[in-house]
């Protein structure tokens, strides 16, 4: 039980550090990088499709993709740059008109 609590605390601290110091601050810089979308699409196809069926970016809202991508950074061993690029791709490819607010 102690080990499970320690792992939970460690994972929570890691997620907070990644969000505060990693993807959160650099994401604004990548939003202006026109190649971030292209790199993100390629990383999405190369990395995510290894284990998942390809999801439609409109399947989730932008605010749902962010914690999902941060979680998968740890699970898939993505670099910070790959994570930011994939998030940029998902959010720019996510057409709000097609997304009815569902976050299955």
C-alpha cells in the first residue's frame, strides 16, 4: 500500500512538473512555428498509431487533448518537443464546428 501511495505521489509530481515546466510554457512558442503542425502529424502517425487506432482530432476538445497528450508523454516515452508538436497538431486539426462538446 505504501508503494502504491508513493508511486501515485511521484506520478502526480511528475505530471505537475511536466505541465508547469514543460509543455505548458513552450506550447505558446510552438503555436507560432508552422512546422510544429507537420512534425506533430508525423509524430502522431509514428508514435501513437503503434498502440492505438488513429483517432479523429475532433473526437476530443482541445482542453481534453492536453492532459491526454501529457499522460501519453510518460507512457510512450515521448520527448517534450514531440509532445508539444502532437498537441499542436491535435488542437489545430480539431475543428470546433465538428466537435459537439462530447469528450467520450
